[in-house]
C-alpha cells in the first residue's frame, strides 16, 4: 500500500467559509442519523452530487467531466450508472 500524500488545503476565503459552513451542516446531519458508518454515507452523497453538478455544467460531456474531476472516463461512466444519473 502506498503512503498517503500529505494534503494541506488552502486557507479559506469568505466564500470558502460559506461552503465549509454548508459542509459542516452536512456532516452534522450525517452524524445525527446515528448510522454506524458516517464516512460512506457522506462520501457517496458528495460523489453523487458532484457528478450531477459536473454533468449539468458540462452538458453531459463525460470526457470533460473526467478531466475536471480527475477521474478516468470509465470511472465517470460507471459511477453515473451506479447513481442512476446516466
């Protein structure tokens, strides 16, 4: 297994703070569902919403979606099908 690369997010500006506030609300909601596995719940919700957003913004162009999301095109197609977005 490869070691994880350290990731340091950029310092948030005012708009990023608003986005982080929304993210914190989603985290609190997921936590309060009392599901035993919060991470998969949030990960799947985020991935689905991000794919839907990219699909809408890029008029369904899967090549552009893959580039923008840093995913293989085959993975984009697979995930779109899994989430019923294709």
